[in-house]
């Protein structure tokens, strides 16, 4: 009579499968594997880095009766920018990333900042804030000392505080809402003391609500640059009855994030002149 080994074979197959699963589980936890969640390199952050991930990507902006002026923002992510092509396409103003935290300066800053100016654009610079690394005062000083200054030449926009999702860790940088507001205030106060101008605040309503408690105290002094990749800018953070600039997409037809200035070209000039 033949010996039936079906039970033994089944147990061996189960054991083998268990071993295989264990090996796969181990491999998938190793650095560089598909399920790993690597953080971006320090300094690589840029405007709107978390907008699509947190707020989504909608359609193109709807036409409005109000006159608006097209602009772009760029960082080292774009490298050397073809400013002539952007100017020809109708872009009239630009913001260039200058600094991040107190540890990073944009290696393409000179080409981007001077190139936009030389082609005829009104341009300014922005600072990507990392409130968990150093104080707001220290970061404002670092920004001003490394490209974030301002002069009344009619072609230089006030500096921007880019305050948004933390690409390197916790969304609110480990700060309470009250502590975040204090950090932002310290940056803004120092920037104004150094330059004589109120900095623009770049943010997204959802981040601002989550991380500042929808604080309304800056709307009277600091222009708002709202980030929302959709057909309209949507609900604005508390304290701002209108936006000054709106970043509406991260996929411009030529390069960089594209933006609308809430007004005709002479209003861009007015912001530059202070």
C-alpha cells in the first residue's frame, strides 16, 4: 500500500512560505527598498513641496475679470533658468529661493536672481523656514545676509517667509500652535528691523490652520501669498481679506511654479517700491 505524504508535504510548503515571507519582510525594512520613506536631502525644500500631497492638484485657474500678472518662483531644483523664454511667455515677476534654515544657500541663486532682473522682471527672494532648527530671529538674519535684502530700486520685491509643511519630519516642526506663531513673529520682526519692509508670508490655508490655529494677527501688515493648486485660491487664512499672490500650479509650461499677482503690473511695481 502506498504511503500518503500529503500532510507532510503541505506542512513543508507552509514552512517554506513562512520563511519566504520573513525574508521579504526583512528586505522591505532595509534602507533603499520600495517601502522605505526616505526624507529629502536638507536644502532641497522649495515652495509648494507639500501642496499636492496635502491639498491635491486641481484644474487650471478660472478666468476672472480682475487683471492679474503672471509670475514664477524657482529654486536650485530648476538649475539655470531660461529667463528669456519666461519673459516672452508673459511672466513679469519672479521669486528665487535664497536660503533655508541657517544651513543652506541656493547654489543657483546668482544666475536666477540676476538673470530675472536682467531680462526685465521685478524679482525678489524667499526663505524656506525650518522652525525646529534655529530661532526665527537667526533665520531672518541668515536670509538677509544671503540674498534676502531689499532696496527701493523699483525692481526688488520684499522678501518672503515660506512657512509650510516640513519635508523632513513632523508637519508643524514639533511646535505647538502658540510656539509657531511666536517663531513666525520673531522672523517677521527681525526682517523688518533689518530691511524696513514687512515680509510676505507664503503658506497654505490647511497648513496655517493646523499649525498656527488659523492665527489672524499678521493680515494687517504682511502680504499673503497663498498656495493652492486648483481653479480658485479657495478659503484664505484668517486675517487676510484678499491674497496678494496665488501659487496655482507646480507644473508651469516652461519652468518653476506659476503664480498670479492679484493686480496689474503697476501693482507689482507698487509692492516693490514699498
